[in-house]
């Protein structure tokens, strides 16, 4: 288990992290989302030891993370980087050795991952001779080549074509099945929603929501969408008991109910207004939920 | 230690495969080969060809031979038929000069060095001997009169014998010392800049972040400096080997007797000089964000090396001068001056030890400073970092 405990980091006057706390369980695919400048990269760099925190701690399996633990992690930095003039296989072998593999193991793994990612015939080409997407595959191989115990990937999907996204997703899920957790940042919320077991949403260096995707989508107050064929498709809602709020939604209306509201009474009222074409609870998408927590409640009212 | 070795091995092998390294080897071998072949292509400057006509000239020619032998040269005597033949031989360049009947010397661009007074004296004593013979003095008596000068030379003070001794030593060891200093100068700049460039390339490509998630900044810096340094050591050994082979087989110049100590001192000062300059260059690499900006950041360091090289040329002229003595101790210039002081046989054991100790102390002092600046700068990949920020 990876724990980030009350991390803070200032750059001059900028508060990049402001008491960030969350944890990643074994075998989880963990999505890390937040606006530009929210502090995702900063947090991941601190986990990987390439940046330091002003206070707080990072723990791995209950112990403060140290160089030996980090050597078992796999890392894909936000700004990709490998040696442009070094052939792919040689540099993967080199990185695997830095991660502690023997010379022959390292070479084997490098070849295996390049083959797995469809780059067997480019193995001895210089990295700079590959297309950007293929360079990114090599970068992924660099994060995986030593069979890491944890994957820390900063926006791993950006720049990938749909097939690349599939390959990356499959690898993450397959690693997770082996018990290897992965934390990755992304702005593609549908992807996060589809892929992740758990998500952390951060805003200005603070955690604003976290949990499983299902948890995040579940609301305290249920939402009901009702479409009624009526001269006034929205007006019938007014004044009904248990309705906290309502807003027009295309041909129908989105109704926010109090937790203890009687939805049957609402259905009766809808029937009375006209022919009911749709009546059902809606769960917000992660993207909607994200906008709520990140934009802040005062803007929601407006 | 294991990680450091892996880093160093990559630095070494990747650069050993690089075009820059291969080309530099070709240039060095070509330069040494060329330097070795040059005297043979141009002819041996120590060889004089002297044309003579008549018996009296032959006697004078022996004087020339004796004089030339003193300076390490050789003389080839060519007998010519008459004055006309002697003239055309001089004009055609077949001989350097011609002695006609022991009375006239024909030359087209003057007599070399101190030859004219020697020839004058020789011809006077020949004339004197002839006069004595004409007067009936028997041969034994003649040679007693002519050869029995009793002038003794007594040295009553020692005017700068140190300097003369040094210059004597440099007369034979000088070319080797000079070549060694040229090689050191080139290697310090070349390999030092390679360190800076390697650091910036890792920053610019951002790979440094991946590497530093597995090794510490100290391991990465030390591995880089060591790996590149070993490659440079390999190249200087190549130069020493090729130079020795060239001296032994391709030229008629005898290797100076002090060859082995010179090579040893050059190797030692390569190591010290490289360590000092590689660390300084590493700082420029750590604060700069792009390879293009490296040149301007490294200029102060390069100026110091060039100044050291200029001082070395000066030391070659005057190996015992104050400049050579003082700069021989200064760690930044010692790598280029000490080989000359040693080749000139003027550096005492104490001096060598003190200079080396100062060099080592400099390296030891630089290591923590540079490691800190490097750690502070190497992960700030976006823009040039001020030294103060890298330190902070
Ligand atoms: N080296 C730095 N120097 C100064 N400020 C920095 C530095 N790195 C990050 N910051 C600041 O810290 C804050 C958090 O940045 P960070 O890169 O962690 O955000 P992020 O969540 O990864 O954003 P994005 O989605 O755009 O990648 C930003 O305000 C950023 O400007
Ligand atoms: Mg980021």
C-alpha cells in the first residue's frame, strides 16, 4: 500500500501541495485527477524522490519510502525522457540494470517488453528515429522493464492513439491483477472512470474527493430525470414535497430529491401532468462529479 | 558502488561508440604519424653536404666534420673536380656549401651558425703549418707548436646553471614534453566539455528524472565523471603508445632518457587536471538548460585552460622562471606546467609532492561543492538556474 500523508510543498509563494493525503491499495488502478496546476505532478515526483516535500511523508508497505523501495517502482514522468541517441534495447537494458537486474536478465526483459509492445524490429534503432507514439511505448517499457512493485505514471495516455490507449489500459489492468498497483494522472475522465478502481480528485494541492468510482458517483441526494409530454414539461414539479431543486433538461427535468422523499408520489404527479416517457434515477458521470467538487458549490448555485 | 559502475560503464561505452570519439582518434593518430614522418619527408636537418676541391679543402672539411659532430649532426663530403663544378653544385643545391682549394667557401645562403669562424681558424692553422713546413720545422715539432696551446678554462662563478641545465634537459625532452602538454590541453577541454554536455543532454531530454528515480545525484555525477575520465585515460594511453612507437621506429630522434618519468607525470596530471576541470564543467552543465547555452557558460573555464596552455609555452622557453615555478603549484595550471618542469628536470621531489597534494586537495574540496550545485540544478530542467538557487 502506498500512502501519501499530509504532503505540503511550496515553490516560493505557490502552494503546490497543501496537506495532501490519500492511499493506494494493493492491486488498485488508481486515477489521479485535478485541474492544471492542481499538484498531481508535484505529488508524483515527491513519491519518486525527484522532488522533496516541505512536510508530510510517503509510505510504502507501512515504511517511509527510501531509495531501495523506489528502485522497485516504475515511473513515467510527465515530460517524457530517454536517451535520444541510444538504441532502444540498450537503454532499456541500462535502466533495468539501474533497477537492480543482472546484465542478462536486463537484456532479456528489454527484448521481451519491446516485443510485447510491437517494437521488436525497432529494438536496435536509436530512440530518436521512432515516431512519438512509439517513443512513448518505449517509455512505458522503461517503466515496466524491471517488473515494478508499483507504477507511477504521469499522464501516460496523453499522446497515444486509440490502439495505444488500449495497449496501455490492458497492461495496467493485467499488472493490477498480479497485485501491482498503478497510480496515474489523467485529464481524460471517461478513461479514468472506465479503468480505475479508485480515484482521487485534487484541487489546489488538497484532496477534494476520493474513493471508488461508484462511491464518487453516488450522491447523498438522489437525482431523478423525468420526461413528460405536457404543455409545460417543467412547471408541474413546483411545490411538490421532497424536491430540493429542479432544472430543465432537454424535453424533461432533472430533479434533486431529499434523501427521504417519496418518489412514488412524484411519479403520480408526473402522470397527472401528462404522458410519462422517462422516469428514472441518474448517476452523475465522473466528469460531472468532478466539476461539482472542483468548481466549488458557490458556482453551482449560480 | 554497483550502480555507480553501471552508470560509468554507460558513459564510457556510449561515448566510445560515438563518432566524435572515433574521429578524434583518427586525427590524433594521423597527427602523430604525420609528425613522425615529417623530418623524413623534408630530409634530415642534421645532415650537411660539403663539396670540396683540392687537397687543402679536404683538411678543412675535417674541421667542419669535427664541428658538426659536436652538435650531433653529420657531414657528407663530396669531392668535386674544380671551382666551376663546385659553383654549379652549390647553385643546384647538391651541396650546402663548397670549399675551393682551401681558400674560398662558396655558399648561396650563408654558412650555418658558427661555422664561419671555425673555418677561418682552420684555414689559418693550415696556412701556419704550411709556413712552418716551408721553414723546415719537422712534423713533430710542428704539431707541438700548433696543438700545444695551454689555455685552461676556469669557471669562477655559476651564472644560472639551473636554467642552463634545464634547457639542456629540454633540448632532448622538450619536444616530447611539448607534445604531451598539447595532448593534455586538448584532452582537458575535450573531455571536460563532454561531462558538461552529457549533463545538459540528460536535462534537456528529461531522462534525468527517470535515472534519478533509481540512483542518487551523487552516483550519477560520479559515474559520469569517472566513465568519461576513463575513456580519456584510454585515449591518452593511446597517444603515449603511438608517440613512443613513432619515436622508436619512424624517426631517427632518440627518445629522451627521461621518457618514462615524463609519461608517468603526464598521466598523473591528466587524472588530477581532468578531475578538477570535469568537476568545474559539471557545474556549467547543471545550471544550463540547453546544449546551445553551454558554450557561453563554459567560457570562463576554457579561458583558464587556454591561459594555462599559454603559460606552458612560456615555461618551455624558461622552465626555471618565476612564472613556471608559481603556476606549477597552482592547481588549475599545474597540469600543463608540471610535465614541463619534470621534463626539464628542475622539479624537485618536494615540489612534485606539494603540487600533487594541492591538486588532490582541490579535488577533495570541489567534490562536495559541485555535488551540491549539481543536485540543486540538475532537476530544474526548464530554464537556466542561477548558481545561488542551485546552491540553495
Ligand atoms: N519547479 C517549479 N517551480 C515553481 N513552481 C512550480 C514548479 N513545479 C510546479 N510548480 C507549481 O506548482 C503547482 C502544481 O504544479 P503541478 O505540475 O504539480 O500541477 P499538475 O497537477 O501536474 O498540473 P497539469 O495537469 O497541468 O500537469 C503549479 O502552480 C505550478 O506552477
Ligand atoms: Mg502535471
